[in-house]
C-alpha cells in the first residue's frame, strides 16, 4: 500500500504530464470539496483502499485539519492496514485478537517500541475509526469488547508534562543558547548560529504571550502592528485558525517582547528577506500577494488563485500565512514575522533544530559555576508557555486572597467568576477546560524555582514583569465579564 496526499498545486504545475486530464482532476476535487492535504491510501493497483479513504473524507468534511490532524491519522491507519494485510485481514474482518496483537507488536516486539503516550494516541485514533465503521454500517459490531477498560490502552497513567524555567534559566536559554552570548554577557565570536535577534525575539514572544509554537511562529507583521504602533505600546490580536482546536481567544503581547521583535525586524530581517524577492516574484501566481491591510478591522486583501480575496487575520491558517507576501523595499517579501533563509515561514521542525543547537551550546558550558542548573531533558518552547502560566497563576491567586480579605467574602457571583485565577489563566492560554489549568496548581510551590519573593524581580523582556501581564489579563477578563 502507498499513501498520497491531495495537492492541486502539483497537478496544475504539471498539467502536461496528465494527458489533458489535469484540469478536469482539479475541477472534480473542487466539485467534491476535497481539501489539499487529504490523505489517500491506495493498493498495488492504485485503487483507493476503502473504507479508510471514506473515513478521511468524512473527517475533512467535519472540518479536521488535513495537515495537523489527518496526516498523522493517515500514517496510523496505514500501519494498521499493512499489519492486518499480513494476517489476511482488513478493517471489515479484523478481530479483537488482531488488534491486541497489533498493540503488542507496536509497544513490545518491533525494533524500536513506541512509548505508552504515543501508543495511546494511536489507540484513540483506531477506536474512533472502528466506532465510525459500525455507525456507517461497514461492520455490524466493533471488534473490541466494551467495558470499563479499553483493551487497546497501554494502561499507563500520566499527568501533564509541565516543566518551567527560573529567571536565570530563561536568560541562559535565550541569551547563551539562542542569542550566541557568553555567560558574562559578551558576544561569542565562535557562535555559528544564525539570526540571534530573531531567536531571542521568538523566545520573548513565546514567554510573555503564552502562545503555543504554531501560534507565535506563524504570527504576521500586521498582527504585531510592526511599523504602526508607538514605542512602549502593547498589542492585542485575535487567535483562531492557528490556535489549538481553533478555539478563539485574544492574545496580549507586552511592549518588551515587541521591542525584541522590532530589533529583529530592523537589524536582521531585511538581510534575510532581500534575497527572496526575485524568487517570490517568479512564484507570485502561487502566493497570496497582499495589496491592502486594514488594521482597524484586522483584515487584509490581495490576489490569490487568480482573483482578489479578503481574509480576517484570525481566519488565516498556517498554510495560508506561509503563502502571504507583500511589497517591501526590495520587492515581494513574506508577511510572516519569523522567516528563515530561503523560507517564507520557519516550520516547527526548523524551530526544533534551532532549539537543539541552543541546547548543545548550553550543555557545553553547563559545568561552569556561572551557568544555572539544566534539566536532564531538553527544554521545549512549550515550557515557556508553562512558565508564564505558573507565574500568572501564582500572582493572581495572591491577588484573589488579598481581594477576599478586603471584601470579607462579599462580592457578586459574577465578580468571583470574573476574577477567578484558574478561569483567567485558562481563558488567556486557550485551554480546552479549566481542568487542564488545574494541573498547574501542583507546581506552584516547587521550591527550587519558585520563591515567592522573587516574583517582582522577574522581567522577561526589557521591563515586562509578570505582574504587568497578570494585571492586564485581569482587566481583559473584567471587560469580558462586563460585555456578557
């Protein structure tokens, strides 16, 4: 079996290879509303393997992201289908013993067994697939017996992997690992990294905004009001298409992080984007060439796919953001803030490479007495989000206790909800449920990194204290409660 993904652009670029049926193929894709990135599993005769392909189409019609969701689902289903084929089975005839044997092969017998967390994600996809097969009549019953315990589960109980950084650790990560400095703050002339101002700006933005990697790495110049705001002003913009589960929320970026971004845009970004202009001009038919930006409405318009289109910034997917360009001083340039050499927008794997190189730089000097303690596992950019969440939660809980003391338990129900620390942090970070935020409570009194008296000394990016960010969050929550 082979796995392919729908791509209109590839068909249109090679129309001569399809004996004149390329245009008809694109027309049929549009007629069936099949999105780019839709997985298609085919057999040796290049026939679609059913009902797997129908399930993928069903998920696409349900609005699942082809890149972020359907692609990993496709590889999970492909592995299962190949395993079942070796046993003379398929989805419609698979038995409970087949699936239990597959689980054992994945977590015990294969050359590199997967961990419990990885397998449980696969098991969840497989369970969802078989439930759908029964609902659609492809099977009479599920091969798995329903009971108190899922037979495919690894049985491993896990908590959230919440890791966070102290102020010294963050500065070490940002300045030495990402920024190419020495421990004493001087420039390391042997630093072979690239675009240190970009990397530092990304770290400051990730920490002080609490955005996830897909959210901050795809941010656009107009969303941060680059070139439009006064120095010392914060910005707010709406996240949705790039957010997890597409859950809409407002992102707040304080002035210090914006100052880091401005430094990158002024010093490094022009050297990165200038060489791209000629190549982007040749590719302009495949790009979203922005001609007008409406900052008041949070929208932009430009030519894409042969016609003028208008989009709200919040509705632009990561894929569309990667294609967005505008006219700069040297010609066309990406509209995304964080770009790389020859890249319209840095991918998550590119940021992983940057992070790994930063970790190597830090571990090379970890024995120096001036270096802070490093954990056994590499830091992730997501750990910066955890750091902000814990700092905000600790501060807001203290404020709530002070407020309770002043009001002596009074106040309306709406007041208690509007100023509830867990709800504020949950809403600011876009958690799917306050229960997710509740997990942070177990880490508030971690003695090594979180000394309460040190809170006021934290300044993540040129003067932005967590108190400033927390107070802003409280104000936004009060405005939200009043609007309701």
